[in-house]
């Protein structure tokens, strides 16, 4: 069965994407500033934002570069570890998005990020049937992310230290906001607690990057094993 994929759904999603654009613009600006301080020109910074399209992974990789002891393999591994959450994003949205067919679903997935993933999941739960909605949410976010990156990289030498602006707090604040939106009962806090405990335990021995992976895998696995059967239907 093929689901609708129309201009109307795209426009509905775009309105939501525009509403989410300001913090993404600021986040892109912060990455551009950090990239400039690491010695990247605006072209390199723009290439990273277009190719990786993940603020947390890009900031972690640039932090490695700033240490002066980095290899291509360590950068690649860092990006893979930090982006492991997209496996969960794709798995959760697949039952809804796949009904549009691979020719439409796969390009839409290239535009998925933290903000429009949660917005699309909520819209789907509320009855949104047009699968172009996800692509609509993603286009404004890509545009402002790239624009912010370029602006930050160009003006990185004259603007203040991004840490002084509090840019390093944006990722945990955004993650906390996502969690608050998704939790609807006290029982939903249990997988969160499992994920947090796993992250702390693994990060102590293997570093923060692997702690993030452990949180996602353990929290999701616990939720999948304990969710009531009626909720899976």
C-alpha cells in the first residue's frame, strides 16, 4: 500500500520546520565558530555540515582535531559513534515512512535530524498520513544549518568564544527537551533511567562517545522488551 506524498503534506511539514529553524541556525553558527577556531575555512566547514549533517558529531570531531593528535580513522569512528542514534530514528519511523516507497522514503531520510524526527513522529501519532511531511520539515533545517555554518566560519575570528556564549550547553539542553516531550507516563522514565545508567557505566571505562551508544542501545532494548503487547499492535 502506497501512502500519499503530496505538496500539501510537504508544505505542512515546512511550516513546522520553519518554526524549528532558529535554534538550528544558532547551532550551525556555533559549529562554524568552532570550526574557524580549529583552522577550517568556510568551504571545509560547509562541506562538513553538508556531508555529516550532525552538530554533535561535527563538534566532537572538531574537538579531536584541536587536540593535534588525530587520525582519519579516529574522526570517522567518532562520527559513527555519535551518529549511532540515527539507527534508532530510522527504525522507529520506518513503519510509517516506508509506505511511501523507497524512491521517496530514502531521500527523505537524508534530511532527518533530531528536531524534525521528533516533530514527524508526533505528527504521525496524531494522524498525519502524508509522507512528504518529513521532507518538508527537513528542507528549512538543512538551509539554516548550512547558512549558520558559513556565517559562523566567516566571522569566527571576530566573534566571541562559542563556549562563552553557552554553545556547549545546546546539545544537552535540546536532548532534555526531546525527552520531556516524549515521556507521557512514569513507566516511560524507566528506559530513560536504564539508558542513563548504561551511559555512565560505559563512559567511565570507554569514553563519552561509547556511553552515548550504550544509552541508546540499552534504553531502546529495555523498552522493546518491556512494552505491553497491546502497545505493539
